[in-house]
């Protein structure tokens, strides 16, 4: 069993930045692909970013490309999402996810993820 705990969310003005962290339990973190997803009010969950198990491959949704950066530290069992130039449309609950079937090269498909965190709220004011 893998547990994921997100942190780092909060309220920020448009143009600001936040760094989300997702700490995981277990000794198999380095074998999992990791992803960040988000759900905005009244909308479906959407893919944000993914990183392969080694950290060598990353992929992003078009809406965040160039502004968000996903990274991981396998020694700390933690994945990060650095968010710059935030917009009000980025307001959502952000979830991290882990999945062996997403290990290479990562995945935007939520069905490839077996474990999910509880989410952290990000609110961007205009």
C-alpha cells in the first residue's frame, strides 16, 4: 500500500507562484510513474503533468506547459509541482497519483494510477 500526502497549496494572486509537494510512503516510490491532476469547481478532473519513474521524462498539459514543472526526488520519496505565472483558471484541487503502469514514460491517463492523495487546494485570485 502506498500513501500520498500533498502539501503546499494555498491562496495566491494571479502571476504568483506555488510549489506543491507530494510525499509518499513505501519503498517502491522509484518504481512508480507519478502524475499531478486537478479538479476545478464544476469541472471534470484533468491531467496536469507526469514524470517517469526515473525522472528522465516529463509531460504536461498544454494549459500549463511553460509555466509548471514537475520533478521528483527518489531519495526523499517526493514529487513536486512548481507552478509559476499562476492564473485564476488554475484554481482547483490538485491531486498527486502514483502508478506502476505509468512508470515509463509517465502517463496522462488516470486509469494507469493506483494510488491517489487527498488533494490540496490552490486558489488564484485575479
